[in-house]
C-alpha cells in the first residue's frame, strides 16, 4: 500500500501526473479533506515522489541508540532497515523474537485488564465500518487506486468535474479506524444485555490501527500501523474521577512490574486539549528514553458526549443502573501503544555487564534481561562434545517435551556453524534467553546436563528428568513476581 497525505497547494498538471503515477501502482490512504486539497495538495510533488520511493532522509541516531538497534536487528527482534519505524513507536517488520515479545506483552496486558477482573469483556471490531460517523477531519480512508486512476484518466473532463468525481469516491468509501475507542462505543448498546444494564463494566480489544503522523516520517505525512490495546470503561458519572485514578495506578504498576529499571516508567497528567481532544482529565504512562519521555499508554476521561454522539439516540435508551438511579455512563478510555512498549522493554532490559578475568583484562557483555514472562525464548538447547547422532536425538526428545509444556525453546543444536560455548553464551545473553542447556556425552551415560542461567551466569548440573519440572516451576513463579 501507498500512504499519502495531501495538503493545500497549487493547480498544476505536474501534480496531477504525480498523483496518477502513485495511484497506478498500488492502493493508498487519503485523509478526509475537501476536494481541493485532494487533487491540488501536492505542495512539493518531488518530495512526495521521493517519499513514496523510500528515498527520504532518516533520523541520525546517537552511537548508543545505533548500537542498541543493531543488537535488536542482529538478535532477531526486528528486520534490518526497520530501525526508524521501530524507534518511532509504530509497527515494523518484526523478527521471530520481536513477534514473540509483542505477543507475550499482549497476553500479559489482556490477562491484567480482562482476565483479572469481573465485568470486562473482550470484543472485536472491523477496520472498515460504513455506518461509523465521520466527524474528524483527519479521518483516514482506504481508496482503491484503480478507481482513482479511472477518474484521472478520463479525457475531456474539466478540473471541477474531476474534483466532483473524486469527492463522490471519497464519500462512498468507508473510513478505517485510527483507534479502538469508536468500535467499543458502537458495541455499548449490544453489551448492555450482558451486564444487565449495571455499571461499571468495560470492553477491551487489541489490534492494528492507522494513525496520521503528520510530517514525522521522512516529511511525507504518511499514516502508519500501530498495535494498540484498548480498554473502554463505562462507569457512573459520580465515580469517574476515582476510576480514572484507579486505572492510572493499575496501569503504571503493570508497566513497572516487568521492568529492570522501574523508575524509568512514570505518569503525568494531561492538560485539556493537549492530546488534540477535549478531555475533562487524562493521564499518560511514560517511558524515559535517551531522547526524551514517550507515552506508552494514555488514559482519558471523556464524559458521556462521545457515547451520545455515536448512537444519536435519546439519553434514556443509553442509561444504566447506578445503584437505584439510572444514568448515562461516563467513558474512560485506556489505550496502550504496544509497539512502543516493546521498544521500551527492550531498551530497559539491556545491560552491559563488565568483568575482569584472571589476567586483569576487562571484558564486557551485553545482556537483555527481559522479565521471564516476556522473554521470547526461555531455554536454548545446545550440544557439547560427544557422539553427534545420539546427542541430537536427546536434544530433539527434550525439545519436544519442553514445547509440549508450553516452554519456548531455541534449537541451537541445529546450528551448522561450530561455535565455542563463550560465543554461544554471548549470543543467547543478547537474545535474552533465560537458560542454556548443554547436552554432552555425559548425558548419554548418566543423564546429567549442564544448565546456565542468563542472570547469574552460574552453571549447574541437573538430571535431564528434572529439566521440565524445573523450568515449568520457574516460569510459573515469574508470573507472580
């Protein structure tokens, strides 16, 4: 897909040709704007062409940030050349470990918000909804490039006719979601029967949204994918302030629970209008990156205005029971940016450990000390010296046993390139692997294996029959840390 953001500009044939060039190659998103901005908004068509081709300039990272991003790329968290998107807290092409880390975060978020409390229910809404009210001028729409190409290719049409045809196309095109709030508001009425019209209750959802980012990405104004986790909490107007405080404390505690450095996570109040919307109160959960504090989760008290506007019904039909009274509930929105959360936890968990050897030579090693619940790989299996065929059979049997128990395991014994144990330990520490298990010829003889801890670097000898129970107990215990 091709993302476009069109602004007011000058009427030129070059701009029309440039728009035609873009739409003939793929689909794209357009902001909902008046038709003049749609057709004539290429204030700098050459810049747009460079951005569409990926030729815009990137962000100059510091040496520390560059080294951090290189490690994320080398250790399978993100795909190479995805660093700029990743640093901006938007979805990127994740590697296998990055995908697993994001999945673990979403699972933990869901458990914390939905599974740990009564009266919170999961929902699923569509990206495109034709019945959704469109009042925001920054609304995004998914437009078929063939339809735009057909309009621009018609001969004999005057500029006003082209504008009119494009305007009709936009009016008949469904908007895509820029957040998960609207979908929850739409499902409010169908959910009342589930809760017997009693307050409070919440609707939770996770998914991808598209957000207009202005000129932040190469100056193109291209919208970007963001993985969000959303809770919309419906409560009594008299208790909405207390509920906002409750969720703010709960969410900050959750972010700090999995952090190596909890003090890097903080909260701050949102001033009215600071987030581009009018809110009575708001709180942001922040992480302090080297380049500044960035929001991970935003909580807003919205009153009942958006709920009333969404359904356009009489207030009596929206009322719920608050004790003996019937009231239109106030809405509290809790929205987390999971992609930026992945970045925050990776950055927070990276430690450089220094050690002096027997020759007084200083060595340093980088370790991703991710929380056990979030670590993408719990165990790495490798082989030491001994009969290769027999050792591989033992590794495969242990691998399947751990996977059946739900313990994510890295099959290091399948590596074709020979590496020393020191090199393997360095690799697994940078991957954030909790434990490394080495199968040797001694395992074949007496069933003993060597287990190394990422956090302590201590190596212990353990019987292979105890491995599954040991790791299962460790992972389960980490949930309560």
